[in-house]
């Protein structure tokens, strides 16, 4: 469950009994994840939120870093069906 408060959001992991404070960018990625998007779609969605170029390596790197943290915390599990093919 995600609850926003100003520029931050609180993510409650009921399964593990943990609370995570997310910055605005991580909260946006979390909300985009809820739709079952691929990493490429997440990057495009985040770029749209901030009015940036979806091809920007910084946007891609931010999404990858946030997803890695979510995976490390056990908040998301990659769905092989949604993995973007390597170009």
C-alpha cells in the first residue's frame, strides 16, 4: 500500500511488516510497476512524468537502480514475460 505525503511516499509492506519511505521518483516507479509494465515502459512513463527524453541514459539508470532496490527488499519479483529483450 502506497500513501503519499508531499514529495515523499510511504510504502507499507504488510507481508514483511516493514515500512519504506520513497522519494517522489521511486514512488512514481512503484505506481508504474503496479500496472505490470516492462522496464522500457517504466522508463518511458517516468520520462513522461518529468518531461524528459525516454532515451536518456539517466532515466534508464534511475529506473534500473530503483527496481534493483525494490527487488533487493523483496517488494517486486521480476516477471520473465515482462523482461525487455536485449537489443
